[in-house]
C-alpha cells in the first residue's frame, strides 16, 4: 500500500520501575543463559552460529568452542552480543517475574491503543524469539493462529514475512481455549535504540511490529515508555538509558565471558562477587559439558521460582515471587 508521510508524534515518556532484585544470583543466571543462547542459536554469528551445525556437531562444548575458534575470537563477538544477545535476554526477562512490570505495561498500552477491553482480552502470555536470524524462531508460526492487530490501516498481515523480519513475539492466549492465540510482534535494538523513534524504521519489513525495546546511548539509568505515532500507526516504544542496570549487567556478564575465553576457566580473573562467582564456577565445572545440558542447568536454576509461566496450550499463568 502507499503510505503518506505524516509528522511523527510521541507522547510524554513514562518511567517504568522494575522494582528490587529479589534474587541476584537467579537474575544473573538469566544473563548467563541468554549469552549462551545467543552463541548457540543465533545464525549470523560465525562462531559458533552455523559453524558447528555444518560440522555435524550442534551440541558443542565451551572448551571445543575456545579450542576451535581463532585466538581471542570473543573480542570480535562482544559488540554483536551486546546487540543480538540482548534480544535473547529481553525475551527471557519479559517471561520472568522480574520483568513483569514491563510486560504488564506493554499489554495495557496495547489494549488502550487498540481499544481492547477486559474481559475480552486474552489473559495468558509468553514471549518468544522471532526473526530469520535465530534458530529459536523455528516453528513460531505454530504457536499462534493469527497476528494482532488483524489490520493496520489498509494492510493485512503476512504472517511468514512478519515472523522473518521481527525480533520478538508476544503470544497471548485464552486459558479456556486451546485454539485462541494471537501473536503480537516487536523489535529490539541492543545498541542502536535511537532508530526505534524514527518513522522510517517501520516503513517496510517492520511495519507490523507494534512495540519495540531499545538501548539509547544517553546519560541516565532509567527505563521509559512512550506511545509513538507515525503515518497513522501508534506503536509502544521502551527506552533503556545506557546506564540502566539491566543493560549494564548484561554487558558486564558479556565481559566475564570474554575473560573466561581469553584466560580459560582455570586462569580467569577472580572477583569478590559471590553470586557472579557461583555462576562462573558453574561454567568452569561444565566447561566440557554439551551446551544443551549447560543451558538446561542454567534454566532449571533460574526457572525454579522466578518465572512467569504461560500455558501455551497446557496450563494457566503462574506467578511466584518466592526467592531463595
């Protein structure tokens, strides 16, 4: 369709308070898990990306990765992980109790923008990776029946194209129905968040992404939400300022992965952070363990009582804030 270029308008930014970290160790485990997820499943990474898949060794170990890759390979990956890796973290974060304030705000804003009133709105939720650059998006189209909204201005959604060109998908479900599920799509920018407030960013392949989350390189440590309207379409934009602890913590964990790969687990730099050392020791103890098992151990650790579970066709949403 032809779109008329109209002035873009943003509402006043509203701060989002994520509250206190109830369990630092489990919170950091989500960061560790997300970094390894990106290393394992992000297709555009040379190491390991598709490399080990092509060798017929998709379940590689951290030791094999370090031994096979070129010297100091992780230095070349850090910027990519700060961008693409944050996508994986945001998905995991939004599915956790810790990220519930952001997820709740997003759903409420979508309801208001599109005049969806309770109790007719779908109540269970789950966030998934989307995009052709992540193997985790395989089969995403089977998790929901239709794209929401069903029409933007005069354009109807192309489900396959939207999945391919977006970063994140929110699936909302009816707990009383196994068939009523909708997919709502968005974008994540771990480095170039400023793009999310530009109308041109959404003009073509990203047109049906109606929410976005990004890191803005500006002073401050806040998280802000605003409704951004361009060419007749209103989208929800979330801005993490550069010094927000979520961004800082993810980059900090990435730096410790660099330390591990550069020095090896036995020679890595030591620190006095007990929670961080617990997780680094977990990786050290499993340096030769298949990566699928390492992911499972990390997920079991932070998933035990810190995750919002949506049924995705099986069980209703459960939220627990118990911390150990």
